């Protein structure tokens, strides 16, 4: 007996040598209708082997089996599950497979039971059990056998890549093959262990999963394009989008890196950073082909892996789309082990170990609203999962009993989801009708209006504002939804009111507003939630304003319109990377008290005092405002809470037809329509709002002229009848974990980071002969802080509106 890196206790008995084992007899099942959770097309059982890897293309499911029946099998999607043919060099051992999504090509990797013979093969569906080509690796490591994570085939079928390790030198090597001929086009060797590889569409880039490091390699030159440290080693695989613009790094944290052309096309920046106390995110992470959606299935190792939570993220906006918690009982672990996605991220599948003792299925499939739309209940543990490009089919591979139990036998099961996924990405659309409601949560510590509210890492941060008698204040607070509590944070560097805030996911940026003397400012302050400190050395923008709007999009912060000496129409843009301001296309007219939101690759703005029913879409790529791209508001509105919620633009309260209102509405980009939501509990204007987790929070605001309040009104959708899920993490400090240690608990946090973490471009000479000298890993150097620009001194004084002292609150 021996234990593989996958945690399987496997037998060495069974087939050996070069004879091909006879395929085990499949046990077919009748088509089982599962309603909204899909129906089984077929399943194929094997009594001696485990389906360690599955890969699906447009027509076939490819299976890689381990144990005494180790082999490659191919199954027609539209068939009954019987393999068309199978192949094995050894009959016993480990194997891995990766199929091209858009071509008839598959790469199959295998190692014998002793782990001292590794081979690579190229197949087509018409190969009929005979490889088109084969390659015997000159190195091997019995402790690091073949697996599906270690082989990749480019989407166009032109390139196959695999990683193998050498037990003698302790080095690992990335091999790149011409998929048609099997010619080795690159060998890239490094002393840091390689555990997996993923390819871009044309195979020009390989994302190598190393021991606690992600390394992006140019497959033509062998040069390192980018690398970054992970947050834990072990059973990990790092996925990448088809064009290579987005990749994810899992471990004790879940990080998403996005390619930014603003950095000369050579640097990636971290746009999502998510962590949760006692959770491991290394085993099951995925990025959609188009890079719009990232997902991870985290498990709680502190309770024996008996609970977990699926998290989905919208990459362009850096926002969490939602989460889905699961839990179970008994002695069996529910370790997440694999993930897959369709092209546009509307179908995201996650696989985990487990048995009937768990309350969640071994394969779960979600849409972008984080609703369960498909499942596979295996009798034992899932080992792998894959999804067709259109999201119509999901396939899982499994072991017949729990992964940590003695015994063998496995299954491949194919399900077809009910209905057809959206043909286009829907990062901003809710795929089905939803019902929502407002509830009052813990009140804000003070009565205020004209403050700035921003969400970072699942928490709500509120800054400054105007109190009565009329005065701008420095007070700032943090709201933790998990505990429904407000706590004070560091006060503002100076009083501010009628200003705005936005976030890049790591920092909060606070713009302009009025000071304690009601002088208008143009300051830009940056608050760091991690250190509870402010940076006041950032350059100010050119035209001091209050009652303006602001938004963050793709590394830039936009200050839009507002009030100054008169009403302003300018749009100023702060580029984080260069620490500088520039002008963008003017807003269509001078306006203040307008609302704005960033969705996808656009900024939407509308309402305000000038033309309160007009809305516009700003396209940064063309620097233009478009009136026709977004439907006008159903009624004039200004001074409302505004934010992105479940892919829609949500507006709450404000002055509707010039009266303080409880009305809440949402705009759906998929249909370009506004819809009414449930009314707020209390009518408010000059309030502020943000989305945190699965809720939108409308904080404080005025109930009448000069009458600030301390309401904290929470809006939550209940989509399509699905029960509301509740995060269960406990806030605490951040940790620096090791793979074997139990980290100090930390609060759940999602932190998009715009600052580049480094660019590394060492060179190495590609070769098809002995491996080149190991390429050193360059140290990532943080970007230096630019010299601040002096703050403008001119500060016109607006006339504050009359604000009578409110009656004491009960």
C-alpha cells in the first residue's frame, strides 16, 4: 500500500507491464431527472480504478484513471457511457488527461505504479487506442506521480504542456510539446517543485503551479513573464483565463491577478484578495475563459473539513458576487478538490471529497447569482470536474468510497443542466426574478448626512459627514455585518462633509467635500483598513468640489461633476499607478448630487439637480459619454444611495421628484430596464450606500431639511426562492500561515489590490536537450511612492442649507 499526494491509499496489485487491461464493465443508469439541478445523461463505473481526472470537449469526455486499472478512456457525450476505446502503457499507476476545448486533441500523461517511469502521449478521438505520438520523460519522482493537474492542452489544440519532477536532482521541469508531432519545443527547469500547469488558448503562456508560487512562463522563450508567492503549498492548482489576462492563486488566501495594459503590458496586479479564518482555498479554484468570473470553494480545516463555502467574484468590478455555505456531520472530510467553468462564467462547478454523511453533493454547480443549478451525488469522493464551453454539460470523476478509506472503484458521471446558460457573460444581470426586503440593522453611532460610505473586505466603512448644528466632522466607523456592530476607526485627518468615497478593494479613496468652515476642497486621501491609517500625501485634483460623484474602474478613480463656485461638469481621473490626475471627457452638463456606479468596463451616472431623470454611460476606451446606452430614470432622483448589487445598479432613497423618498429601484444591464424594489423602511436623502457580502446598506441621511438620522437600512435579495445564505466567519487579525500550521483566525476579507506586485523577466534558453540551468526566481519589488503634488489653495465657500437641530432620538 502507499499514499499518493491526492491522499488515496492505493493497492499495488493488479495489471502490470505493457499489456492493456480490459475495460471494467460499466454499470449504466437510466436517465434520472433532477429538476433544476440537472439530469444524469450517463455514468460509467469501474470496480478497480478511480476516475482521478476528467476533461470534456465539444463531443467527448476523456477520463484518466489510477490504481490497478489506470488508463485513458474516451466517452461520447451523446452515448451511453461505454468507452469508445482505452489505452494504458502500464495497467497500474497514475494518469492525467487534458483535452482541447476547440480541437480534437488530447494530452495524456501516465506514470507506473513504482513511480519511476513517466510518459506523455498525444491522442485524437479517432486514435482508437493508439497514441499519435509518445514521449518517455528522462526524469521521475515516485512521490509526485502523474495527474490531470500536471498536463494541459491549449484550447486550439496546438500545444501540450506537462510538469515532471526529478527525485535525484530535486528539480522540476516544464515540458512543452508540439501537439501534432510530439516534438519538445521547450524545457524550463527550476528547483522549486511544480505541481500543475495551465495554458492559454494558443499555448503561448503556461501558468505553472509551483510550491507556494505561481509562475507565468513564455512557452516560446522560457522567460518568466510574472511570478508571485502563494499563501500555502500542497494540493493546489492555479487556473488562468483563455487570453492569459486573469489568473487565480489559492491557498490560505484566494487571490486574483489581472493583466493591466497600463503597465506596458508586462505586469499583473492583484485585483481580488480574499481570506477567511481557518479556511483553505487551494484545492478548488477556477477562472472563466473570458476572465470575467473567478470562483473558489474554501473548506474549514478547524472543524475537520466538515464545512465550507463557495465564493464567486466579478473580476472587472473586483466585487464578490455572493457565497454559498455548506456543512455536514460525521467522520469524513469534505475537502474541495477541483473546479471548472464554462466560457463566460455563468456555470461554475466545484468538486469535493465526501460521502453520504455530508449534507452537500460532491459536485455542485452554480450560476453567477451563486444559486445551485446542478449537482452530482457520488457514493464516495469526487476527484475532478469539468464543464463544456457552453455550460450545457458538467462531468465529474470520483472514487467509490471516501478518499481516505481503503478500497477502490470509481465512476465518471455526466449531467446535463436544465435550460441553456446565457450566451454572453452576465456579470451585471440577475438571471431570474428576485424578491427583496429592507430591515433596520444596528444604528449608526451618530446622526449624520453627507458622509462617505465604502465597502472593503465585506465590511462597511463610513467617514465624516455633516451633523447639527451644521458642521463637518472627522468621525469614522467600521460596520461588521457578521456581528451587526459598529466600531470606531481612526478619525479623518480633518473634518469633511458632502464628499465622496470609492475603493480599489484594498484602500478607500476619499475625495473633496467641505471642511469645518464649509470651504470647498479638492483633497484626495487614502485610508488603509489593514493599518487603520490615512495617507494625505496624494495629489489633489484641480477643481474643488462637493456634492460630486466618484467611481473606481480599472486602476483609475473618477471625480464626476459636483458643486463648486457654480455647478461643475468636469471629470477628473486619478491614475493610481502614476499617482497623477488628468482630465476626461466632460459630463454632458453641469450637475451635482448625482449618482454613479461602475459595472463591467463602464461607469454609469445619472440623476442629480440639473436633469434628474437623465442617465449616461461612460466608456474609458473611447472617452465618451453615451445617452442611448442606458435607459433614463423612471422619475427624477438626486442625493440617493447608489451602488452595484447583484450585477445591477441600485438606487435607494434620495429626492424623487424633489421629495425625500423611500423608493428603491435597480437597473439591469442585460435588459436595459429599471425595476422597482421594495421600499426602504425610512425615507432619507443625502444618505450613502454600499454593497457588502450579499446585502446593500443605506446608512444614515436626512429625514427632512437639516434633520440627520442614524439609520442603517439593509436590503437583501432572496433570488428565485433559494434560501438566503449567511457567512459564518469570525473577525480577527490577519495571519501568515504555513501549510502545516493552523493560522491565527482572520476576518473574511476581499481586497482588490491595484498596486503591482512586481515584474520579473529573467531569460533562459529553450532547449529540447538536457534541461537548462534553473532560472532563479526574482524578488518582487513594490512600487515606490511618487512625490505628492501640492494641494490647491483656492477654496470657494458654498452656502450651506439651513439645518434646524433635530429632536432627540428615542
